[in-house]
């Protein structure tokens, strides 16, 4: 069996490839920016150690880090609109899920990196006149 591969048809649809690549890059940039903002806010709030808020943030982080991304996307696009009674467009559902998913990971990165700074360096910063934030 000799197959003859004809890739000539791909040039006919190359505009769809470039369109898909553009949307992929746009979603990547958007979700990284939103996810970083969410992660920074959640990570900094986790450092405050307010019990009720801390439990809610831990629940958010564990829910988004411990479930597969595909399950979250399907849940947000199909099940969540039924629960709240509002139809969510596909691009909004995708952007929100990917941002919240990334934000959960970024929050732990922010919290862990700040907590890993030794006490001596915090004391040195205070001695130099730096503020806590």
C-alpha cells in the first residue's frame, strides 16, 4: 500500500491556522495576566491569616489545583450556567476558568516565595527602613 500524501489542500485553509494561532496567543496573554493578578491578590490575602477568609481561599486553591482543567472547563461551560440560570458565552467561560486555574497556582507561588524568606532578611529590611509591604 503506497499512500500519496497531498498537503496542497492545507494551503487552501492556512488562514484558519493563523486565525487559530492568533486566538491562542490572545487567550494565553489574557489568562496569564488575569491569573497573575488573581494569584497575587489571593497569595497576599493568604499571608494575612484571617481564619474565615483563609479557609475560603484554601478551598478555592485546592478546588482549582486538585481537579483536572478539562473537568473545570466543562463544568463552567455546561453545568455552572444551569446552576445560576445565566447562559455564559464560550469565550468568557474559557477565559475565566483558565485565569482562575492559573491564579490558584500563582497564589501558592506568591505565598510560598514570601514565606520562604528567612527572618534575618526581614529584620535586615526593617533595619534599612523598608516597610512591611
